[in-house]
């Protein structure tokens, strides 16, 4: 009976130790999991900052391109207007010359 009592106590102690170990192991896993989450969050924060930086640069470049495009259009419109003005002046000169020929006594 004494042997059985000792055996029972020993079994209970083993079970208690096993339970303690399970709890410790669970806590270790939880701590590792928390550290992994923090590392992942830090990685995500870094990635987000880089993404924002890239997006900001892209937006700035698009705005610059838009301004350049607008300037290009404006320059092109000015060139078209200038050509039309030159053509009109040439036509007016030609008409003036024709009129001089018709009304000139030499003509």
C-alpha cells in the first residue's frame, strides 16, 4: 500500500510537472507568436512607408508630366496661331500687290 501511495504521488507529481511544462510551452509559443506579429507589423510598416514614398513620387511625376503636356499643347497652339497669322499677312500682302497692279498706271 505504501508503494502504491508513493507510485500514485509520483504519477501526480509527473502529471503536475507535465502540466507546468505544457503551460510554459504555451507561454513560450505565445511570446514567440507576439514577437513574430511585431516583426511582421514592423515589416508591414516599412513596406507601407516605401509604398507611400513610391506613390508620392509617382503622383509628383504625373503632375510634372501633366504640366509638361499642357506646356507642349500651349506651345503647339501658339505655333499653329503664328502660322495662321503669317499666312494671313502673306495673303493680305498679295492682295495689296494685286490691287496696286490693277490701279497702277504702269500696270
